């Protein structure tokens, strides 16, 4: 598996923006154009371009041959299914992960907002064990811990491509013996099976928590079957914006 990150531009001149936008399919261009905030446009645009370039480079397949299709619950897949990928963006960064099986990636910008009550949100999104872990953590670290736990949960939901079908408080991802483990009560696991989701044994999922500079936790979840020897990359590769754009302009 591979993971790559790109820091988004503060601003682009109009010609460069249009040049990059024209590398996307027409329908994607229209959806990006509808976004109101320029930062959201950049996140959506460069998430698409970074993923396609990354997959193209990894498969040694021309960029023009890389096409995305949406799954039942809205998760994008590579047409032809030769590799799995996932995109996440938050704040100033966009991240893409690729793997030979299902993968979920989530990045969150840690923010302290006056009206942001982590306890109220955690009560409805964390399991009772996760909530207890958060409450017992040092007060000064609780916001950061909340976001780390949030990214871990989101990474699994994105890995299985469930969309909003799975209530986030029905499962836990907690550190056991120096590794993060997925835990789902038997009755909840039975319910998930009835949703038609292809959920493997909980032990098949592997998690890794990264940090992309201060205030940006990133979680990656992969379905690795029973291959216990699997190791995540030690670090996330970072590509400079100018390097990516030069690669794309050379296509």
C-alpha cells in the first residue's frame, strides 16, 4: 500500500485553475464549479487529480485511462477494479491511499471552536468504552484525542464503504497491545450483516495513525485478510503542488 499527501494552494491564478479543472471529466467539472467556497473547490479538484495521478503512476497506466465510478453508497472505485483507493481532505491538506484491497483514509484538522462540544458529539458517535477513554484522558489532550478517535472510526467506515448505514456508536476502535483493534458486539455484528455490507472478520482490519504536521491526525484502515505479516509504511509521502502540476501539464 502507499499513501501520499498534498498541501493545497492558498490561491491559484484563474488560468492555472482552469487548466487543472479541464483535466477532470465534464461531470466532475460541473460538480466542482457548483461549490461555493474556493477552498472546497481546491479540495475537490486536487483530491481528484492527486488520486488519478497517483494511481496512474503506481500502475504505470496512462492518466487518461484512469476512470472513477461510484459504488452503491457513494464510495468512488477505480473502473476495472485493479486497485483500491480512498481520498480524504481537511483544512490545508488532501490525502490519498491505495491498496490491493479495501482501504479507508481520513484526515481531520484539529480545531478549537467555541461552540464545539466534543462530549456532546462523542455521546452520540462513540461507543461507551471509547467515551470513557476520552473522559479519562488528560483534559489538555482531549480535543486532540477526540479527533484521533474520530479519524480511526471514519477510516473503517470509509474502508467498508458503508456511507451512513452504520451508526458510529455501535463499534469501537481502541488500542490493545500496541495496535488498534476493531471491536463490534455480537448482536451489532449480526445487524451489520443484514445491511448487505461486505464486512469481514474484525481481525482482518488493520489500522495506522499518522500525523501530518501539528493538528492533522490521519488514520488509515485496510482490509488485509489474515496476512499478519503486513506492515504499513512508516511515513506518508508528500508531493509539492508545483511538482504535481508539472506532472499533470506534461500529460
